[in-house]
C-alpha cells in the first residue's frame, strides 16, 4: 500500500496550516472583526459570521480568516500524530518491513527529547517576544511563576489559561507535551481501537459542558481538546489508505484519477465545515473535515503552488514562534482602521522575522533521543 501522504505533501500541509494560523492571529485582534469559536462555542460569533457572509463587504476575507484560521492547529496536530507513527512505529528502510523494537523509544528518553525539541523553538521566540513586548504599548504583566510554567510547558493546566498565556499561541507547546505523554504512555504501538476509545472519551468529556462555560474552555486548552485530530493522525499513518497505481497506469492517468477523487472531497469538506460550525454538537467534529479538506488540497494543487506551500512549511516552526512578534509591532496599523495595510506589513515582517528566528533555532544543538 502506498502511504496516504508523502513527505512533500506533509510539508505543504504545514505551510497551509501556519499561514492560516498566522493570518488568523492578526485578524482576530481587530475589534470589529468576527471572532472565532476555538475553545468555547458562542452563538453570538456564529450570528456575526452569518451576517458577514450574507451581507459581504470588503472585509469578508478578514472575517473568514479570523473565524476559521485557527483550524490550522488541528492540521498540525494531525501531522504530529502521523509523523510519530511514521518515525517510531514503522521502518524507514525500503529493504525491510521490520518495525523497531519498543526499547528504541523508552518513555523517559522520548519525553526528554520531545520537550527539548519544543524548547528549542519556544525559548528563542519567547525571549524575542518579551523584549518587543516591553518596549511597545500594551505591555503584559508577566509573573515569574507563569513564565516558569510556560517554559516547563504545564501552563495549560493552570486556571484561566487564556489570561496567563502570552502570547496566546504559545499554549500549543503545553498541548503538544501533553499529547506526547499520552502517546508514549498509552498509545505507542498499541491498537488503533484504543486511539478511537480515547477520542470518544475526550469527546464525551466536552459534549455535556456549557458551550460558553469555563469548564469547556479549560478542557480544550489541554489534550482533551486536541485528541481528535492527533488521534486521526495516528490512525491514518497506521492504516495507510493511500492507493497504489496500477502497474499499467501512466502517471497522467493516475493524476487524472486523483483529481476526480479529491476535488469532490475538497468541495464537500469545505461545505461541511461551513454547515457544521453553526451547531454545538457538530462543531466538535469540524477538525475531521478540515484535515480531509487539507489533504485533498495538497493532492490537487498544481506543482508551482505546491512549491510555495512547501517553502512555508519548511519555515513553519520558526514562523509559529515569530509571528506574535510581528503582530505586536503592526497590529496598531489595523487599529487605526488601515486593516489591509497592516495585514500586508505584518505578513512581510513575519516572513523576515521567521527567517531570522530559524537561523537562531538552527544554531541551538538538536537534542538526541
């Protein structure tokens, strides 16, 4: 069986995800723009989205990026789960199908390696951000215990995480370390049915919460809210549902067949994402179709566009930690009502900063497993 996703396609998906997240994190800071339902489900936000879609104006793209852009996070979680299976549960050798023994990934060494890998990114971006934050308007009041919790990546479990995590996007590091723990201690080389059980349990813990309540907010800041896309990545890598072309089929015929398959999948996924965001119960399952749609997108995009997203995917880690710095510098342009001017300046600065941050990260020694 052919793998569902090639390395290039995974990198392109990272590029799509980081661009969505980066643009979302600028757009939703603009006061009059539609806000997202990421951790909680607010009917008011859906009403504003419907109003923006039924009475479109020049700001419609900004409204859509603000509301839907955060779904780049589930794409990253899916790719993380997919990558863990490909790295630790399958052989990378083309000459053998032998799977590495469990001793190749002992829990303590694995978690140490995963933490240090995340810390390489976090420490560079966080250090630069606090320097910029201090010298720009709206300085955040950092407390030593919260800074320590951020660096040790347990800040997500503290009360009111959306008030103490700054910049807000850095909640992702705490989420990832939790998922690494869950993977290695519970899911590593175990049945995919256990992954399904974990997804169902995490869904049940959320589904009976107050849609606008703090309990749901706390749960979704932690691995309970991210188990669905992460688990789908584990399952997808294990199932390997990609289709191998017939030995008699030409490359052109296989590419044509792929378009006939994936274009309808992409259209249906986009339609379902829009439809499901207006109901609390279906809202939980939107990441499924975000991921399916993203997979379909990289399957059908032309080669030149694939190269663009692969390039962004290559700097996605640096861009993830660098873009809050650019936002802090240029969000004031949007607050002065020059929204697209600020967005363009922010985009350019974020790319440049990401390149600088990547050079700094690359100079930090990589951890060894």
